[in-house]
C-alpha cells in the first residue's frame, strides 16, 4: 500500500469515527435546549387535548426540557398526524393520537402518510371508552332488551353519529354487523347536534365519549346501556362493559399512542419511551385521568413494539369491518 492509499484509508476511518461519535453524542445529549413540540390533532379543551397536556407536563419533568403542546386540527385528526409524519426526525416533534390512526386509511383517500411506515412507534399510553345511550323515551332499559328491540325493528332503529367515520359511527357498524341486521345511521356535523336529537327522542341511540354524556345521565335525560371498553371507568362505576352484558364482540376502546417521525434515532425513541413509562407509573397522573374518564395502560405497553402491534392488529380488524359497511373513503 502506497502512502497516498494509506492516507486515504486513515482519513476515511477518521471521518467514520467522527460521524459515529458525533451522532452518538447528539443522541446522548437529547434533549438539548431546544423545546419539544407535542402535537394533538384535536381542538383545545377536549379530552384528547387535556390528556396530551398531562402527558406533556410529565415528559417535560422527566426529560428536563420544555414540552409545548400544539393543536393541529382538522380532517378527523389526519392533518396533525401528517404534520408529524413530515417533521424532522430528531425527536423534537411528537404526536399523541388515538385509535383513528388505525381507521384513517379506510376512511380517507389521500392520507399522505402510512400509519405503520411513516412513524416511529414510541408506545401506548392510555385508553377510554364510549358509552352507548338513548333518550329516556326509548323503550329498552338494558342491553338484552336493546338487542331484542333492534332485531325486531331493524332499520326502524336510528343511530346518531358525530359524522361518518366517527367513533360513534364505527360502534354502530360493529353493532349491526354483530347482530346480523341493519340499523339506520343519522350523521351530524359533530356529536353536539347528535346529542340534541337523542335527548329530544328524534333519534334512538348514540355512542359518545363520557364527557358529554355524564351530565345527562345525572339528570336522567339519558339512560346508559353499556361501556364499549374492556374495563369499567371510575367516573361511571355503575355502567357495565359490553362484555359484562354478554356482548364481548362489541368491545371497542379509544386508545392513545405516542409517535415520532420515521427515522428518529432508536436511542432517542427509546429515551422518549422510557419517559412515557415513567408517566404511566405515576399515580398522580392516574388521578388526573380519572377526571376525564381515561385510564393509564400498564407500563409494559409503553414500548415501540406494543404500539406497533396494537396498531397493526386494529388496522387488520377495522379494514374489513369498514369495507363491509360500504363506507366510501372521502
């Protein structure tokens, strides 16, 4: 080997060493003085926004860096998700998104991101459930009576939704597919006008998150049939789950996962995941989540593999369900 070749080889080794050390140092130093932006794709003041801010405060404390929550809303949460998918892969832009990450590919024609391929999956965080309710005028008083009523009246039974592809709409789909019959969806632009018509008895059923439902349960204007999640919620302890009413196949939870842009270094993803698990072990956070009828998942679910597996499984489940229902992507 001549001196020129030797010099080039040594120079190449030095460059590789410098790049490796620099990358390692950059990851070890994460986070630096640069603030972390945590995106919620839903409006300020709602349960998703509150949950995101609770997590952001915990991540900030654990990571020793400012975490700023931003609301990037619109198109059923897809705008905020797309924003993060296109953000720099440096760990400074994160997304807290719920189960609509799994249903979006079957509801929207042009997502411009792939839930499985466009993100690093940091971990699961928490989950809540929907409550299936009717106005007080509706005849059935429990799930058994409701199922009998639906089978007898079929399409005469109406089901209010907050819009095509909303959680309430999707529950209506699995309800009718499980019972092998048809019910008539009535779509609104948001859950609030849907609630008005259910309270007035103009529409029979509604499946909505606990926040808007609970005040009307207290007054008796609405009556509950079941929670859609796997476990009872502390805020509505007397409402049974669908599994407890012998309809386990109707189980549907609103679960939340934390995401980073694809290509974010593994060391950074792992560090964020560790901080996420700290939050999931924090009993004070558990108490805060009780106030918004949400429950922490077990800390072993706060890992990249757990989130990827949950997301993949739910995409496999929702695809055929939505297609069978004849929902046309927008």
